[in-house]
C-alpha cells in the first residue's frame, strides 16, 4: 500500500531523540548506561516555576488561551527582550509555541516556497535541515571548520548565497559545538545579510548558558536594520531546565508572526495553558537559578574537555556555551582496532559505527557527528553529574585503548 506521503522520503526521525529513547530503553532493562544523548538539563525545574504551574491549575487556568500565547506570557517575553537584549518589540510581534522546535517549524512553513534556499552553517543541529525540507525548502550547508572554532566568515556566507537564498540560520551558542559569535563577528556577517536582504532565523535557545564571561549577542542587537530582517527563536527549556513543559517563543516581523499564528491555529492551537503560566514565572522571576545552572555547566565543560583531551587521537575545542562538546575522532579512526571493526561492518558512516559500538559494548550513548553534518566527530551532551561524566569518558577512553591494542 502506498500510504505514506512523499515528503517522508526526504527526512528521518530526530537522531538525538532516537538515541535518548534507545538509552532509556536499555536503562529500563537494567543496563548501566551513561547517556551523553539528547541535550536536556538534568536539574529540577526551579521551585518557584513549579509553584506557578500548580497555582495555574488551582486557579482554573486550564482552558484554551489565544493561539499565539497569553497576554501575560507575551508581556513577560517582551520584558525579557528589553532586559536581556535591549530589544523592543510589540505584542503582535510575539508568538509562543510548543517548544522552540515548533516555532522553528512554523517559521519555515510560513516563509518558504518550494525551492527556496536556506543557508545552514555546519555542523548544525539535527533538525534544521529536515524541517527546511519538510517546508519544501532546500538546505544549503556551509562548512564552519574547527580551525575557525566552527564559525562561518562573511566570505563563506557570501559564497553560499544564490538568487534563491531566502533565509540564513544562526545558532549561537551552537548545538552541537558550543561555539558562539562575538558582536564583532556578527557585525561582519550582518553586512552581508544587509547587502543581500536575507531573512535571518536566529536560534538563541542557549543564550543564557555561556562561559568565562562571554557576552551574548545576536544579529537583531547589532542595528535596527538587522533587527527588521531577524526572527529570533528562544524558549525556556534550556535556560530554566524546562524541556518537558514545551514552551518556545519567537519574535520578529509582524507579517511573519501573523502567518505563523494562522498555521498554529490550524494545527496545534495554543501551547499548554499551565506551561505558559510556568514560563511566565520563569521569565519574570529571579534569574539567579539560570546563573547557578550555567556555572554548573561551566564546571562540567572544564571537566569533560580536560578528560577528553587526555584520550589519544581525540581532539576537542573549548565550547563557549551550551552543554555540548564535539570531539574529533580522526586519530581514533586510524587505529588498527577501528579499521578492523569498520572492515567487518556494513555501516559506511564512521561516527555511526563508533557510536553503535560504544553503546553496544561500552554502554555509553552519544550522537554520531554525521547527524550534525560531520562524520569525523561525535556529540556529547554533558548535562549530567560530574561522576557520570567521569564514568562515561573513562569508558570512551577504554574503547579507544582497546582499538589501539
Ligand atoms: N535539542 C536537544 C538536542 O539536540 C534536544 C533533542 C532535540 O530536540 O534534538 O539534543
């Protein structure tokens, strides 16, 4: 039976979520798995946020809200942009969705026509390219090398632009590399954006998780002209450890927001009313919890980078934000043991083979670099206790040692 639509031929299930599901399944069976899989903070959602949700239930806030979010949450979002980014928006420029992912999805459904090109700096988050494809667009990948700390240059961007280019995606700090663009680098990219009047989707979901005093900036903060070309996506999942609450939001041009609202009204309607009340408390409340979590992530980053750098054949950059590292395995792929494994397997992707072996034999879940556009690497999410980081990395080291024997 030919039941399934053609559009499914160009996408695959989210690899990050698939690996986490697999790790969870093995854990449930009693296996001692260390999961560096999906990026998900391990902290409890702060108490004042949970209390706000309970109050919302008790006060009967259990009905439909406006499709694009409650006025109260929108106002909290407007306050956040003013407070954190010095940016002013109006209510009709805000849309709240069921997680940042839905906001990104609706943004592309609202803006792309068949064949429109979207420039995606690689390595990139697993879902960008597939969301673009689902929306009939064409992902155009631009390699950001590890030598350039995974940041594209204005010349790289210029080269990738064609008459069909419509959108540029920027994600800083980045998933999967943790690299971030400074204001100066954004100014330079901004000139190219202005020259070609590109629309920019700035995914700022890791804005609050930055290290060593890094000052976050996005394109909209550079100039009013760039602000007009930029749609910002953010959410409460990462900053406030609220992944399960599913609240993301976007701000940008009124016309785009209005059309995203139409799409959302014909698909999911409003995001959960209770989660919206919780997100409002998160954005309006004391921001100390955010800083505390970011500090913990910085300590873990220091630990995981130090441990990974001790493994022969592994190379890793120092992330400036988020909670991922993207170690390169080029040296490991050259070991006798890995070559032997590769020769005996039908798997063509080296990073997939590495990760499958790592999970199967050493009980560590990680996401293959190929899912992010680079087969030489793998992504580790270190949103876990320092003990687990130590345990997981020592198992990776053991596997590499076994390959070198
Ligand atoms: N964004 C997180 C990750 O990359 C969560 C899972 C997902 O939606 O991809 O792991």
